[in-house]
C-alpha cells in the first residue's frame, strides 16, 4: 500500500485552502463593499467553476498553464513548470473551491452593519484597521463556514486535478485520484481503506481547524 | 504589513518545494487496455535496464491532450494509431520513433452472475440481458469497434436502449464486475477476471484496433523511451502481450 497520496492530499488541500483564503476573502469583501464597473458580472462569474464539468474546467486550465498556454510559456521561460506538478493540483483545488468561500464570505460581509464600521472610522480608525478589527471579526462565522466547505471541496477535487496535474503515481496522484485508480483496477480493498482514510483525515483536520478558528476571535 | 508580506513569501517558498520523487527515469503513458499486460512488462524492463518506470494509465484521448500540453511523458502507447498520427502531425511526438505494437481484440463478455455465457452478438437481444456495457463509441477505440461490430450483425439499433457507456474500456468492464451490466463488449487484454466469461468477436466485424506508440519530443531521455518500445516489441515483451490476447506486429 502506497501512502504517498495521503501526504500529497494533506499538503495540496491545506495549501490550496490557504491560497483560497488569501484570494477569496479580499475578493468577497470587494464584491460586498465596493462599487466598481463590472461588479455584478464578476459577482456572477465567480461561481462558474461550480457550473462547468470539472474535467472540462481542467482542460481549459491546462490550455492556459500547459506548455503551449500563455501562462505556461511565460513560466517555462523562468524555469518554473506548473502543469503536471503538485502545484497544478493546488491550482485545481483552489479553482474548484474558491466559489464556495467567496459566496459564504460575501454573505458574511453583507450581514455586517455598516454603521459599526462608520463608528470605527469616526473614532479615527484607518480603512485597514476597520477591516481587521470590525468587519472581519463580525463576518467570521460565515467565513469559517466558507473555509470548511472550500477545504472539503479542495480535498476531494477529482476532475480538475486529473486533467491539469495528471494522475502520476508518486508525483501528482492525490487521494481521490488514487481511490479512483484502485476502483478501476477492481482493487476494492485498497479503495475502501483509502476512502476511509480520506474521511477520517478530513474529520480530524476539521476538528483541528474548528479549534483554531474559535481561538482566533 | 510585513507580516502579511511574509505570509505570501512563505507560501511561494512552500510552493517551490517539490512533492515526492523528482527523478522518475521513464514516464510511460498508456491506454487503459494495457493495464494488466504492462503490470508485468514494466517490472521486467526495470530489472533488465535498472531504471525506474512511472506508469500512467488513462483514456487515450485524455492522455493525448495532456501530452500535447506538456505532460511529462517520455513515451506514449495509444490504443488507436490515429492519435499518434495526429500528435506526430503537431510535432508533439518524434515521427521516426512511431511503431505499431499490438492489435487489440474485442470480446463479448457475460457477467457470471447473469447465467450462461453468450456466444453470439445477436444473443445480446435476449431479455435476461438488460444492460450492455461498452466504452463510449464517441471517443474510445474499443467503443467504436463495438459499435461497428453490433451494426455489422444488425442489432445496434435494437440494442441502443440497453447500452451503457464507460468512460474507457476499464470502466466498461467495471460495469460488469459490479453487477450493473449483464454483458458487454470489452478488450480481450482485460477479460481474464473472475467476474466474467467471454468469447472473442470476429475480427472481420470491425475495423482493426491497431495500437501504436511513439517517443514524446519533450522527453529528456528519449533513448530510454525508445528502449521501452523495443522491449515491448522484443522477445520478452511479446510473450506477455500475446498472453494477454493482443495480436502482435507481423501477425495481422
């Protein structure tokens, strides 16, 4: 039994969730609080990763970051490869999970009373400080719900990862890909063990993350 | 501010750390129908040349797309030679390394749980057969062959409501192994499993399933990819391929 997929999935899902938080929370805040041209369009577009079939989405992503794509060629010149590395699995998981965090966080920000923010401003707080000490803490419950959903989606991603990272044993074969591979080979015992491992891992990680989230605010 | 910057820098640094083994000496990408045969050939090759092989199996169409976009394959065994021709035309594989390595055989399989085995394609119309598993004819070579054979004996239209399509040929087999389909048309190379009985389908009923291979141009070790092709087409490889029911170059 090969344990590499377990370690890889832990690494990919945690990294992708960090990336999703770094990009998704500011975007959700902008969508909830700022007026800018194309806001409604962007607001609708951010859910598109949930709409497209994952393998098709993975193919589009591959066209962009693969060796023939604009981003892929640029990075190739810098000596960095994205497609078919574990980084591609992170991008795949990020893309699949970010709509869940954005929508939850957006709802959270929408629910924060702007008068509280204004009160903080009248007391001399900068915008940055208002965000960190008023808006974010008040929206935090919704955001944690979004993080949990995003993490689970990132952990379980199959289709996008399969296309853009490949299912290369020992390199990009994450837990969901390994489980599928065992099922295809009719190795049900291994598939069952890995499925159990996946569920136990996510449950343990969520309990851990839940503790951390409560510590924070 | 510096703390946030350091989070971003830390994340980028973390992303630059490789995961898993970096030195895979030969990456072999192959069609799903090779799953069982290559499971035997790969260790023999590894021993003979003292190299490590990473085997990636999938549907030929998907693997071809991935290789076109830079997947780290050294050599690509397609289930249908048209994919290799297409990749050669695009400059993705080295045309001089193209070689036929097998001709696939189609079998009529019956799940053991569904009763006595079928011996003729027309028997698929029997009421005890409620689902017939085939690979998707739109893109899978064995699926296309299955459609041609069923059309040739004139039962395609009648069977259509019973057909269930697998993503690839291993998936079609799995429909029978799980008991979801009572019969199916699958690859002979995968048919030696406990759950099914089978008879081969007359080769004259479908276009030949000629399978070809080539070394990928981006490969950093083209000589090893070529060595693997020669191994499969050499004495040791041929014995295994034959045992799994492939017809070999020179035999068709």
